[in-house]
C-alpha cells in the first residue's frame, strides 16, 4: 500500500493512472477490512440464493480475490 501511495504522489502519472492507483488502494483496504471482519458479503449472498456455507468455503472465497489483486500488481 505504501508503494501505491508513493507511486501516486511522486510519479508523473496521468489523472486516469492516479485514479486506478486510488481504486487499487481502496480495494486493498477493503480486503484488509474483510479479513478482520469476514463473511458479511459471502453470508448475505448465500442467504439470498438459499444455500448454507461453512467457514472453510467462506475462507476459500478469498482465493479469487487474491488472484485478482496479484494480477493487478
């Protein structure tokens, strides 16, 4: 996160590139918050479609998000 902030402040980036950096930074903050207080969205969607998920499935839902974050990097 620190590198993202430094890149946005020091680098000679276009406005669109700075918006992308801010978006990625906020996305990382959101994922950090979800790790501290997990499951709100996963449980909500599971209840909406009428399925029951256990804690292992809930933790496994972080795998696609982690891959996406690594792809953005």
